[in-house]
C-alpha cells in the first residue's frame, strides 16, 4: 500500500520523541535531591539544573509542535537534530573519561537514535516552500 502522506514518518517520529521526552524530563523537576543522593555530589547550582530541565521540556513541546505540521516546520528539524546531537556526542566522551555512569550513556544512545530519526524525517519530508512555488507557478 502506498503512503499518501509524505510527512507521516516525521509526524510519528517527532510525536514519539516529544511524548517520550516529556515523560522522562518533567519528573526531573522533583528529583533534584534524589539525583544528588544517587549520583553524588549533590547539585550545587540548582539554577543550572532547573534551567536545563526547563529548556529540555521546552524542546519536547517543540517536537510535538513539529509533529503537528512537519512539512511547514521542516527547517526546525535541523535545530532538533542539534539538540539531540549535543547530548549524544558529549556523553560518550564523558563516559570514556569515567565522568558519567553507564546508565547516562544509555540515555544518550536513545538521544542518538532519536537524532538519527530526525535526520531521516528531515530527508523524507518535502520542503513546503518548494511545493508552494510549484503550485503557484502551475496556477499562473
């Protein structure tokens, strides 16, 4: 069966990423103390911790917004790839330096897979601006 929605993959990829990200990130607002106990030392700059969580939650919302109209918001997918790459590249380096535990490396690999999925979504989603030019030229 032929897929008539060229943005379907992007729609589902960004929807899944946004929901997953909210489920993972939103509870962190309540985990500052636990993180400090489980992975010492305690957090000494809570403004950075809560700032990080807030920015991460905002990105998850953007992923959901992209999922609603991936073709129109295709350029934002490139920024989404960078958002995933920042963590997916930094954490393996930190792991090799013995600065983060394996569980953090596993989380970074999830981000790496999502980032690669975002690249595929970008490549498979037609450029809405290009489609508009074709339609307006054809109608002239």
